[in-house]
């Protein structure tokens, strides 16, 4: 493998449709030139250092980002811990230390709004001038739109916080998902409504409180070749019927026979959000809530029946 690279630089939070298109161009160019496709990314958003009060919450962990980027075909990923020292580098120092020496870039792909270096002094024009000086070509890529929407991490974050998981999925080119361990609940569901798996997610961005049609996947399965997956329905919220004080993420598997007895429940899961069903609200008692949950389950089952018939057109 060549040590020289075709490089792109960025946070890549979400690894959305725009990121995917950029990475495909990097990979194509690298293969044409016999170079290694590479990504230089950061362990956190630069705002965490330069403007902590304005730092956006991440859509995915560093590990999830790298996994998605690698799955697209990128051979080299360098995760740079973003520190105050990094933030204070001039554009030329950053180029010399990381683009030239660390990544050995021969071609660099970035967006037209790319900024780097101390106080974002590195504009696209500055990068092009430095490329000529340090021996690499600079290419700029256009923004991507989906059904008139500009694809961006901030737009996806906005859609998730509004509960619009369908539009978020179009921008991501896949359903948004959250992962983490299954944790013990208070046993209310099993005793009074329906049994659920309670998730403690690693993601900081959650969909708006409410009920969603979801798919649930087992992580760290005993048999990696046969991980379990279930159609499901998920509630995010404060459980107002039971005067809950903390936010919970509770998932009901539509085919619960797949996890009985309950001591065979998965230890870690990933929940992917397909459609929003309704807002969370307070019911008069547990019986009324259970009846609503059963109605929600009916809607979810109808959705999955339609999906089975029209799969190519049903998901974004």
C-alpha cells in the first residue's frame, strides 16, 4: 500500500449522505492514482475547545464514526485529539505537521466552506496556496441536497430533536440509531403494561420524546454470524403516567417470544428509528396506557407488513 494518500479532513459526525459522497470521490481518486484513501478527523468537535458553550452534541461516538468510514472503503483513518495546542496552530503549521508529514497527502478534498487553523484563518484560498507550496493538489466538493434539503450534521441534529426521524434518515441514507447496554428498569412495564428493554445510549443526540416504530439489533451476540434482530416500538420520555423524574428509552419487541425467558435478553442493543407514532402523554392509569401501547403496536405491525410488500419504497 502506498504511504502517500488522497486525503479529506473533517469531523464527519453522522457520516451522512454528503460525507458518503465526498468519501466515494476520495476513494475513486485514490484508486485511479494508486494512493491510499485517507481521512483526518478529530476526537471531538473543535468548538469543545474554542467555544465550549456552543459545542453541538455528537450524533455518534468516535468508534462508530470510524466504523462507518472504514465500511465505505477508506484505508487510513487518523483521529487527532483536538486540544488547545491544535487549536492554536497556524494554517501553515497544521498543513506542514499533519497534511504533509503525518498523512503524506498528494490530493486533499474539502468542502467550499472548509476552515482550519487558529481562529479559522485557513480559508479554501489559503489551503490552495499552501497546497502549491507543499506539493499537494486541493479539490473542493459541492454540498449535497436531498429533496431540496441541504445535507448537514446540524440539519440532521435539528430533525432528530424535532422527532422527524424520517427526514433525518433521508439525509443520513439510513435510519438514525442509538446503541448501548440494556439496563435494569423499575419493573413497571413487566408488571403493569408490557415488558421492555431499557437502553442506556452512548449517543448524546436523542430523538424528541415520543413513541417510534423501530428496529432493534443485538450487539455482541454470542454467535456473531447470527445476531438477533427484532421489529419493535420504542418510547423516549419521562413516563408521565408514573410520574417519572428521569428520561428513559424503553423498547418493546413485537415478537417477545424471541427473548423468552427474559434472562436471555440481549446485553447490548442498537435501536434504529423508522417512523414517529405520537407524542408521549400522561394517561389516567396503567390500564389506559397499556391499551394505547397495544394500539401503537398495531400501527407498528401494519407498518412492517407494508414494508415487507413495498420495501424498496418504504424506507428513506
